[in-house]
C-alpha cells in the first residue's frame, strides 16, 4: 500500500510504492512541482499505475508550490543521495534544477523532462543531457484555446482579449501564451490582446489581473489563462462583475476543478493536457531507455478541448484519461 507523509515545509509529499523482487534494483526518483495542483495529482496517479504495471519501485516528492524554485532544487539534491536508477523531473523553470541534473548525469543517472519544462538550449549550455521529454505540445495547446475562442465569438469578432501567463520565465506558460496569441491573430484578427501578464499559476493573482483588466476594458470578450487554476480565478472575477456567460474564459490542463466548473456552465473550456497519460507513459518509456532502446526525444501526448458539450456527451475516447 502506498503511504504519504509531510517531511518538511519544502517538501509537500513523499510517495513510495514497492514493485516485484525482480525489479527491486530499479528505483525511479520522481520530482514534481506541487501536488496541491490537481494537474500534478493526476500525473502522480499515472506514475503510480505505470510503475505498478512495470513492477518497479519509485519514490515521489513535490514542493509546496509551483513557485518554490530553490526548495525544489534542494529536494532534487536530496533525491540524488539515494542514487535512483532514473530521475523524472518537472522543473519549476528552465534553470532551477540544472545543477542537480548535471550531477545526475555525472552519476550516470538518466534524466527525464516531464511536461516539457526544460529549454534544451539552456540545458545544453549547462552541460545537461535530457534522455527524453514527454508532455503536450504547449504551443499547440494554446492554439487550440484560440480556435475555441474564435469558434464561440466568430472569426469576424472584434474587441479586447486578456492573456494570463504562467510563472515569469517558465517555458510551459510562455509556449501556451505564444501559441494562443499567434493562432488568434490568424483565426480572429479583430480580437486584440490588450494585456498578457504573468499570473504565477496563482488563482488569487489571476483574479486580481482580471479585475484590473475589466476596469480598463469593460467590453472584454475573452480570457485565456495558461492553466486552469488561474482560469478559475478569472471566472470568479467575471461572475462577481456580473458578466458570467458573457466573457469566454479558457484554461489549460483539464483538471478536476476545471471539469466541475465546465459542467456547471461557469468555465467555458479547458484544453486538457492529460497529465495522467504523461505520468503513465513516462514510466513506460523509461523502461525502453534503461533497456538501451532508442526513443523519441520529444514524446507528445494528445490534448483535448473540454467543453460542457464534450463532457455531457461523454463519447470522446480520450476522456478516460481526464482525471
């Protein structure tokens, strides 16, 4: 049976699962951002199921928040002391884990980039080699968000649009925002992005950004947030302003809270990243790496635009991976 317990203010959780005796010499170290975000909780479940199927042991750690860059580095260094067979990491930004990951390389420990959080050019400069990256195409996810906005408002729509980015310097949020902006200019050029601001993956900050934007742009047409946590903060402000249902609000991740909000008719849509599938497939592909097999450098997991209609119909095969 798995167990979870708090070990410090910096470390949110540790989860350990023991596999078969035959695989006991293979221990996977898994370092995520924060399990307080349902996105990473779903990925944790995928890792758990993948490890059970492969019959391997793993331990998982995460920090208190997805802004705790230095504590995450400390946790990474502590994980290395156990010399795991492989390190699967979801870095808070492109640079914070590089010293730890370089040391992992020096110890002969393969490093996996979960959810495409590491910039390869920056990693190369730091002398860090990544075995493979697995996650969604974040620019494509942003583009899907723009396609949805255009489908609701119309290709000829005009008016202001707000973009709420992720943590400043985080490549994931940057790609989602960039993909949204580029596609929106193509499919609905009359919609103008009047602000694109970092919400730091924080619900309260996103709510405040939305309030400021509504004050400046009372005719706001749409909001794109780089994750669901921020999108839900934006939705709160939109409804508090009496504009519920008038402004299209789109998030990214497809987490459990977003699904509930969409079903209730509040959040317009979420581009589901299927983190459960990322976690499960990551463990599967690691097996190939350790067996000396060639693997793709970037393994893309599909994304799915969740709307109330899609959820109510329940016929989309990918819905089985929405956790």
